[in-house]
C-alpha cells in the first residue's frame, strides 16, 4: 500500500467522519454548587500559590492584610472570597497558613489527581505537556493525541503520542474529564465535539478560535496573542503620559494620513512659508 503524503496541520485536524453532539454556547452560571462566583474561583489558585510560598518560608499564621498584599488584592476582597469557603480566620490572630492552604486546595480540587488529555502536539502542545507545574498541582498527563504520523509513537514526559483517529478509543480509557486543545484553529471545533462525545466535561482551549460547547461543559480560552495585545494597549497608554526623548516625536502622537501630507504646506519655525515652497510657488 502506498503511504499517504503528510498533511498540513489544518488538514490533519480537519473534520472527521464522526457524529458531533448538538452544541450551543454555555450560559454564564455560578462556578460551583456552592454558588461561588467565577471571579472568586479564579483568585483561589492565586491564594493557594501565595500560601504555598508563605508556608515554604516557615510562616505559620498570617493576617488578612498581609495575605492580601502578598496575593495582590485588597483585604476586603480576600475576606469576601474566603467567606465563601467558611470561617477559617481567628480575630486578632489571623489565618493558619497550612489549614487555609488545605481548605483552598480541597475546594479547587488540588487534593486529588486529575488525568488530563492534550490534543495537538506542536510546539505549544509539547511545551504544555512538559510543564512541571501540572504535576505539582494534581494534574497528570494521561494521553497525548496528534494526527501527524511523524509524531505518533514518540514519548513526551513518558507518555506516547497516539493517533488522533483513535481519540474515541483512548480518551475513555484514561477516565479523564479535562482536556487541553492546542490544535490549529481550523480543526479545533471538531476536536472539541469529539472530546465532549467521549465524556470530557472541562476544556482549556489554546486554539486561536472560539469554540461552542453544550450545557454542562466548562470551557476556558487562553489566547496568548490577545494577552499581548492587552499589554501593548497598556504600554501605549503609559507611553502617552511619558515625555518623549529629547528631539523625538512622542511614539503615540497621531500620524497624518498620506493625503494630509500631500496637502500640507511646509513652514519654518516662525510660521512663514519655506524657501523651497516659495520657489515652487513662483515657478
């Protein structure tokens, strides 16, 4: 049998002959059965990481103000966030670092091991698979999937890369409920549909496209280009308020349209028409 030619990434992750579930955008809702707001859920890992650093420094108790400063939030916000978990602080003493660390970890699931599937083993997917921070937070890479034949069989962090065509067979065996999509945009929705059909209920999307998921499936998107654009915006705003180097135009100064340049009449510092313009007028 003649081997088929290698396919491009977009072709490799393109539509497959599978029945996709009926999908729709997930409506906003509380992040857990306790009704903890999404914004609070997003800050809990920050508190946990901060408490881990504090514990490593040998600190046993900490006040809400000190913990808030270390986590980069105000103390009122921190106390409100922690109130969703229960009352763990002692007035006049503060929080027991190890106990609060345990309670937050239990709430966000880091007290147990979570198998994770990664689809798309290009540069980004491979980097994610190699990230040591997953293991320390309770996430274990259970399966790696990619359609490119030259990658199938290779091992990353001891896990072999499997053929994407076998997704429906491999994913259920891992008992994973969390998946990471790091594919090109063209095939990401089809991959998402196939993952959901196998029982995946939480997806972290690194593909540069918006995905639709059915109700009951949690979806989070990480767009690195978008994050850089946000930083560029803030940098531009900051530059706008800084004086430019001597002799240079401010970088955020409005540049004239080419048509405006053609219509403009050059003048000298005193506001009179320059010699060049005078000669042009005379001729």
